[in-house]
C-alpha cells in the first residue's frame, strides 16, 4: 500500500499543474477574444526608440504601485534585442529608487510588437500603438488585453494637446482611460 501512495502523489501533482496551466491558457485566450484586434504602428526603428523615456500616464498595475518619477531606458543590443531598465521612485518624486532590468525582443518584422521579460520564463506584451515618427518624442504603448497602457515622452512633461490626443486614441482602442494615473515627474527649469 505505501508504494501506491508514493506513485499517486507525483501523478496527482502533475495533473493539478496541467489543469491550472490549461485554465490559465484558456482564460488568456478568452480575454483576447473579447476585444477587437489591436492595431500597432506600421514600423518602429529600434535605434531611434532607444534612449530614456518618461512615463506620463499609466493604467494601474501591481508592479508599479506607489511609483512616481517613472522612467524607462531602452538600449539596442548587438543581437537585436533591447535591454530595458525601468526606474521608479517610491511614494514621492525624490523617494527611494527601485529598478527592474529586463530584455525585450521583437516578435515580428515591424518591431512594433515586443515581448518583454523581467523574470524568466515570463514575458509580457509591449505593443507600440502610436508614435511620433518625426523625432520619436512620444509613444502610446499597451497590451492586447487592454489591461496595461503607458503614455511615454522624452521629456518629463508632455504638452496637454498631445497627451489628450493619446488618451483619445487609447479610448478609441478600448482601453479604460477613466482609470489612467498621471505620473508625477520633476519640474524642469526652462533655460
């Protein structure tokens, strides 16, 4: 009898893990089917996209709780992937700094759909939905589930008309813009 119990535990555990994985996959599939396909920009030059970006606004996310003065820095690597360094100041513009390092990879030839990994083996979507093609000064980034959204700028503050335009675009794409959090950033003295 003891041998039967020992052999059942691994089988039961494997069955439970498989059931949970199947359920999560089905849940993700159904969530994506609830929304119309999400259009991205036609092409992103990752050399131009590289550099420092300031977060202007975001949808609430557990991993950014309490974050202010948020930045993301992207560096194109020789293998075509992009190094990611996210910085957050906790509970204030000058609060304690937290950073997260990750790697992004393009999933198609447009470079507008990326997968970002901060913790192996988990990857998240990072889709560029709108972009200032003239000089890459602002970007609208989201996920097909409409759960994550970021408005990014090369400067700590984005002109109100541009910000409103990006919020309007996000609304048209089905994002819950009424939940947007506008990220406090430092005031920069003008010369």
